[in-house]
C-alpha cells in the first residue's frame, strides 16, 4: 500500500511510520529539513506541508492515510487547538481522499469523552459530553465526529482511541515528568491511587495495522494493554526505567482541583503567555479513574496486545 502519515516526526506517528515502512510505501508530512531527516531515518518519504496549508491535489496517489498530528500542548489559545485539531483534520481528510485513499485511520483519544469525571470500564457506547472544560478534549472530539461522519463507500474512516501511550521513544510523558521532578514541582494527587488503562506504543501500532486491514468504516475503537493499573506504581516504574526517582509528596485532589481553576483564571486575566504551574487538565488527569474496555477492537479488528506491560518495562529497563 501507499500510505500517508501525519505526525511522523513525533512519538506515535514516528512509530507507526517506521513499522508501516517495513512493508509499504510511506509518505509523511514534514514541516522542515529537520523533520525530513527524521522521517527518512524511519524509512518513509517526507512531503513538505503542515496542517494549516495542506490542500487537495498536493499528495501522490494513496491507498490509505493515518492521521496522528495534533496540538497537544497543555496550554494555549482556543484558535491553536481548533486550527490544528479540527481544521487540520478536515484538511488532511480532504487531501487524502482527493489522492484516492480508501481508508483513513484517525488517532483519537479517550479524552473525547471526558469532562473531568471518573470513567470506569467504558466502551464505545459511552456518549460524548455535552461540554468539557478542556480545549484538547473538545477539539479532538469535534475532529473525531467529523472523521466518522465522512465515512462512505469510497473511503472508510476509523478512529482509534488509545490511553496513556508509553514505551521507548516517548517524547511527551517522560520528558514532562522529568522536568517537573527537576524543578521540584512533581507531586502525586491523592497518593497516585487513580486507576487507569495504558497503551504501549507497539500495541497501538499493531492496532493501526489491524484497522488498515479490517476496521469497519464509521467506527471507533479503544486500544489498551489489557490489564488496568494505578498511576503511582505505573508511573514510578516508567520513570525509574528512565533513571528518574519520584518523590513521595502528595496533595489531595479536593485542594488541587479548585486551586487549578483559580490559577488558570489568574493566568488568563493577566494574559501570561507561559503555561500556568497547575492546570485543570493535568490535575483532573491524575485524580480521575479512566479504565477502558477494548473488547470491540479485539472482536472487530482481531486486535490483541503484542507487548505485555511486563515486557514493555523489561525493554525500557534493558
């Protein structure tokens, strides 16, 4: 197949491009010479463009597309989230359909369902919230809706929803936690007892391959490692494997949650450009349970984890 991948210079997109390039011709969106070099090392072919400029007619003939690129920063203006996550997804979908792609896999997130509540053993029937305080969740949900609505006989559109993607090459979670530890700003919420599903990067890549082969158009699929875990033991092991020891200090969520609301309001009132030291998204992420049921992916896609959690930690520690 000829496959177009966005976000290939990042953690998730890069892993997907690398694996697909072993058996397929992979083209990847690239915004710079530095990205060109990264993409070429993956075995893919860079194509200059970005989420704000891509137009129909600019891509070679394609069989499929995997859309991973998104605005994922913890803080930013609504326009930045909307332009990348909603308008950008529209542009990628339009350009890849114009190039003949008959399958479009959108890397979504469980956050499309989240407004700050516990989610326990939820499946794909769980409804979108009427509203959410998180711009990332809001815009990713709108992008997912548009992708699914675009499904037709010419192009099957599929959304995958991983949770807490981890593994070798992580450029998001590990660096963020490391920076907090180095600044003395890291602490647990409620002792780190929140329960969560996780998704090893190799398992997400495998799910993408399954979706490209067997995914049903217009459908969403949760992708997980299987067993759930609690934040504290999981993050402690992950950071230890990366040479970082985490402190014991903790704060109750009933203090942290209102504090984050106040701090965000202050940051907006004073028009600070930097991210606040505490955000609602970060606080709620660490104190809410989020466990997912991936039975639909196992049934429809033939998905099953290719790496267990223990195998993943063994690889990180080696």
